[in-house]
């Protein structure tokens, strides 16, 4: 049965010319709101448990239920995004998430809170990959690093500002307050998309939205070896971060005597590194190419991850060391996201980005699950080594197996034969690409 028998027309959009900077800010606000409402859960879980009388053994499921919904609906929404367009998926996801966050104000116990997180997780899945997919549709390939770098810094700003402020609000006004705040910022995102963000003039998928069609779409993607390599690299990226980060606070508390305040400050420092490095790395990758920066970042991460336990022997050393680690993480995220947008045609970009997001969720969850027994048996050093190996494997996989469209062609809108076309080897030129709009600082 088809799901799109009668697709309604796009909602009205102002006739004023779209501004690339307004678009970047809108997507930045989307990432800020979505990531902040995820990150705020962990630090306020004790407050939630106390106010609602939820047992500690159940509190963790509020996080895992959200992640499960994100993974499931990321896969579902990818082909839908390709069929109805990125603007509609942004409106749909931001609208659902606004409602979901407002529902947190009405929870009265564990079942209702779990339902609110599941509903919000559906929205998170719908939005997964949507910001980067829109960048791929709207911006020319040699400007996507700049745009992606700024947009993804929204998560880091949430880590620096949104989470500490949310914790303070939850402690003084109740756990519902931060969700009201993030509902307001997500509602603003919805309004900005409605009035100021156009649907890029790109080709959309023509197939009707059916289950078989979605399976066929993903199958056609995975038959291409460069797409398989990129998906595996995305999985390894999150796997490595999970190996390193999940038990870092525990190790610092038990081995170096860190307090919860010091741990919070450490992650604030990491967020600052992300904000400082991410946009600049994305912009630089527009000029010199993505793959070299990704490999350099992964090599640096391998060295710093493996060196963590031998070098960080005093707590103060953890701050510059973690700043370096998070800076290197940010250094690869923007270029790699921009690179992903150039691997497929417009009509398959949403499916690819949603697939990689789902695999990233699996990688992070697997890393956390495996890190527990390793930490208990062999200590934190064993997880840092595996984290380093994972990120190095990612860098090598991207370098040798993932082709990059030539920068000078502003490619990306019809790259390497497309999802339905033949697989091209690195360095092979495809058909003349279509061009997106340029930004005011286009060089």
C-alpha cells in the first residue's frame, strides 16, 4: 500500500529571498534544541526520580527508549524525506518534537514519562540527518563544510550553555522547566522553517512510498561499495567515541578523585573545543578537501586516546587532554558529514543520511555495552585502546574506500553515477552536476 497517494502542496513561504545565514541559523537552532533535550535527561534523572517517585532501576529506560525510537524512525524517515522533500520533513519533525517536549509538562509517573520520551524519540528519528541532508540539497559541495560546521556547533553550544542552564532550572523550578524551554526553541525552529526556509529546487524520488520501495531504496544504496564503506565508517566513528567517553567519568572519579562538578566542567571544556574547531575544520575542508582532514583527525585521536591513561596521571591534565580529544572529534565530524552529502543524488541523500545515523546509534550503543565488561576486567585503558583502533580504522576506510567529488566542480548534487548509477572509483568524474545557491562569502 502506498503512503503518498495525495501529497499536499508545500505550506506557504514568504516571497522574500532566502538567506543562507538564516537557513544556517535555523538548522543550528534545530540541532541545539534536539541535542539539548537529549543531553539534559542524564544529569536531571535523580530529580525526575525524586519528583515522580520512579525507581532508579527504571530511570535508564527513559534514555534507551528514546534512542531506540530514533534508530527505528531514522530508517523509516529517510525514503520519506527523499520523496516529500527536506523542508516538509523539517516541518514534520520540528512540529512533532515541539508537541513531544510540551507533553513532558503533563507527566505524572513512569508510564506517562516513558510515553513522552517515546513520542519525542519518534520526532528525533524523523529529524535525524535532516539538517545535513538539507545542506546537501541547498549548498554547493564546496560550501557544505562551512555550513555543516556551524550547524553542528549547535550541539556543542547546548553542552556549554543549554545543559548547565537546564540543570539549574530543573533544580529550582522542577524537572519540567527545561523541556518547556527547549519546546520554545524548537517551536521557533518550526516557524523559521515555515516562513524563511525554502524547499531547494532539487529532484525528488519518484517511487511511491511503500515498504518494498523503501527496502529496495536501501538495497540499491548498499550495493555500492563506497556507500557501504561510508556507512561502516560512520558506525566506527560512534563506536570509537563510545569506547572512550562512556567510562571516562567513572575512571576520573575512581582513579583521580574527580567530583561531579569537575566532571561537568570537563565536558564544558570539551564543548568549547567543539565550537572552536568544528566550524573552522568544515570551512578548511571546503578549500583543501575532506579526506585529508578526516585522516589527520583520526590519526590524532588514535594517539591521544591510547595515551590517555599513561599521560593523565593528575586531574588537571584531564582538561587540556579532553579539550584536544573533543577538538579532534569536531575536526572530523563536519568534513565527514559534508563528504557524505556528495556520495549520492538528491533523491537518495535522505536515505543515506538516515541510514548512517541509525548505524551511528547502533555503534554508540554497542560500544557502551562492550566497554562495561572491558572496564571491569582490564580497566579504562583497554577501552581507550579499542576506541583509538576504531577511529583509526574509520580514517583509513574513508581514505582508501570513500571517493570525494572534485571541489572545483561544486559537485554533490549528481555525484558518481547516483544511487541508481554505476559505482565510480575515487577520482572518477561523473556527469555535470547541478549547482546550489552560493553564500554571500562565496569565494
